[in-house]
């Protein structure tokens, strides 16, 4: 089979190599799946760079999230068990974590459902306790993680403010359902949030960016608001001023969704059932901006790493891209 292998750490376009390899052999408790579509996540770039919290031994096959097919023909979604990632014709997953792909979504959309939407649901509901009628501020709202949070926020009955970088991404965020869109390149983010909320600020902030995004969030979070720390796509890990959190009565809430797979797997299954219902009702639909042919995977992962994309880029078999 063919797979994209990483033999040394570095930029995805430089270290991902398309090779002919043997099909991986699943261990006890694992399952071999044919890959129907593989979503590209920012952690895939971090894996290539050797900067992710998980560091598989070299060489490894990149790709952490995919829609696959079981030996008996069932369509499923899963996270790959590294080092046998999903940027290949076949991947390995933990059998207990394999979930049915929603009928309402095609392969590419289903491949983009699991990590981003589970992260969004756990973050907004289990960690930040978002309530109907509250205001949700979403950073990187036109991106893969942010777009999921926007849709889930609207499904929860929140007013959603999206923050993006650039006029093209403003249009995308509006199409996704944001009630207000802020272009961080041209708008005063703090002033715009205060203006949109009548001076109150955002009740919940969804921050997968870190750095300056976090610093500005602290200036426009509401009394008893919650800043949800999801990731650090900016590459900068902020150092919160805890005296400021004390004075303004807001909470700083962390989320590492992957831990739930080990510590509360039933909650992951419950969340998937909710997401499947949402998809069936049309409340959520992964924004797949591009279906990338398998042969162009390395360049696509690099674009995600560079932050130049909107929505989700999903790798599909040759001939299935559009």
C-alpha cells in the first residue's frame, strides 16, 4: 500500500514522503481499516515537527483522524493509532474507539467530524457550560476547529461572535452563521466585542490560538465569563495574569479532549450520538473547503501548518477530489 511517512522532524512539505509500505498489523484491541477520507488537523503538522504532546517513533505515518471502512463494509470514523496514521491506504485504530459514520455526512465530512466537533462539544458544554442566550466568542472562526465551535454555539442557542484574519475569512464566518464577525487585521477586537455585547463582554471565549488572542480575550470577557483554552495554533503559550482573573471574576478553563477517550469513554460515545443527531437535523455540517487528492497530501498539510486555509482540508483517494 502507499502511505505518507515521516523519517525526520521538520516542516510537513519537507519531511512527508510517499512510500510503498506493507499494511500495518493491528495489535490486540486494535482494528485495521481501509481509509476512505483523512481529515488534516493542525496536530498533524505538529507531529511532523516533533512538537506535539504525542511523539511517535520515527518513521511514522502521519494523520490522526479519518473515515474508514471495516472488513465487513461498515463505514466508520476513528482516530488513528500512531505510528500507523491515516495518510495511507490503510490505518490502525483502537477498536473500542471506532464509531459509526453519520449517514447524513459523506466520507470527507465524516472524516472531519470527530476531533473538532467532540472538542467543541466537550469544551462548550462540559467545561464552559455554555447556556442558551449567552454570547460566545470564537477565535479562528473560519478554520476547522473554530467553524465547529461556531456551529455548535448556534445549535446551543448562543449569540456567536467570530474572529478571523482577512476579508476572505470574514465572508466564510458569516456563511457559517456568526452573528458578528471581527477581522483582527483591521478591527479593534476588544472594542468590537464590547460594542456587540453592549459593554458586557463575551460570556464564553473559545480559544484554539493562544498568544495575542488570549491576551485580548481577557480584556473583553464578561463578569463570571469563561475563557476556554483549547490550543496554541499561534505557537505562543500565554501566561495568564491570575490577579486579573480574580479582579474580573472570570474562569480560565482548560480542555484536552483526548483524555476523555481514556478517562470517560462513555462520554465520548454519548457525545457522538448527539453529534450524529445534530448532523441528521442539519444543525452541524463540517465545512470541507477542499477535497485533496492523496498525492498532494504533504502540500496540503503544509498549508494547514501555515494557517492559510479555511475550513477543513480532507485527503481523499485519487479521482475523488473536487
